[in-house]
């Protein structure tokens, strides 16, 4: 294929999707311009048929982060080849890749490659580790290899050749882990919902008011001094928790312990071309 330009469109509050797609582009040897939809809605999201577009997003609860799709709503292609990358927290990406594929296909793109990589879970903490430090060096090496294979495929074809993302085989969990998690979810659904939506809380004594969390919140949910969070705007990405230099922010969720217990086994990336 005669690719004249390339671009990365990403949504990456904690940086995991950004790291993965960057490594894929390195392997593909694409000098792609980065269009970051993490904090604002980009202006120019129209791509010609001779462009190559990479879309990288995190998975929340088995689906593409809703705010990511909202920010990318204006994407338009002209039978433009696109590579889809979803990053999930070592549990399951479920229907996220198919959801993203449908999203871009409806907007004029042709999916020529897709991948699901693992990143440190938003709820991961010292007490309840979930895929800590991922994507790690092994993941990024896999991402670069995927990029190399993608480049080989594109060099061998003259028109975009669509892949069926539903053929991608996800990593398996043990039956015990799956059943234990399902029973936990059923119990949670039967519990009375709290009066207010959950959101990260602040240790007022530890907080230095540096405002870093405010700057890195993708949806403007945190006050300028960093001491208050609007639960209605919070998307539970926990970027604020992970970035706090004083470790003053915490997100108490009953899902963290069960995720840490049931999905500790390392899962490898899966790709299709």
C-alpha cells in the first residue's frame, strides 16, 4: 500500500494505551502524528484513503471507555486503513474490540489489524496489585513485533484488507476464577446501591494542593486545589490516584480485591492481521 501519512488517535488517562501504540508504531517505523483525545476533543479527525490510522483506547468493564468514543465521534475516513488497539487490566476485554471496530467502520475506516494488550488496572494498588507495571518490557517488545508484522502486511497489499476482529482468541482464565468473579458480581448487584456515586477520596492532611491531579483528570472532575472530586464527572480511570506525588488520593472499591485475587495470572497480548 502507498501510505503517505500516519496518525495515532488515542485516549490514555494513565498512559498505558499511549505506551502500547507508541511501541507498535516504532515497530512499524511510522512517524505518526499524535492526536490526543484524553483531555479535549480534537479538531481535525478526517483522514484520506492514503493515511494509516492507529486508534488506542482503554477498556472499562469490558467496553471501550465511553468518554473516548465521545471524544472521537467526529472521526471520518475514506476507506482509510486503521489499526485498533485496546488495553485492558488483565481481566477481559470482552466486546471492546468489536465495539471499536463497529465504531470506526461506520465512519469510513477499514480495520487492517487489531490487538488487545494488558495494562496495569486502574484499580491496582499496593494492597491489591492487578497487572502492576504493565505494559512491561515484554509487552512492548510484543507490540513492536506486531508493528513489524503490520508493516510487512501493508507492503504486500495494494488495497486495505479487512480483518475480522471476532476471530481473535482471548486469553483464558481458570474456571474457578471465572465462577468466583461471576458470583461476586451477582452478590454486588443484589446489594443496595450507595446514595452517591463512588469516586476517589482525598487525605486532606497528606494533600499538598499541587494540582497535578486536576491537570491530569480527563474529564475535569477535580477542583483546582485537588481536594474535591465531582463524582458525577469522575470516570473511575484513577489517573489522579496514580499520579499523586503525596499519595493523598485513594479509591476504595470492592472490585479491587476480587480482581487481584482472581486475575493474578499473567495474560499475553493477542493480535490479528
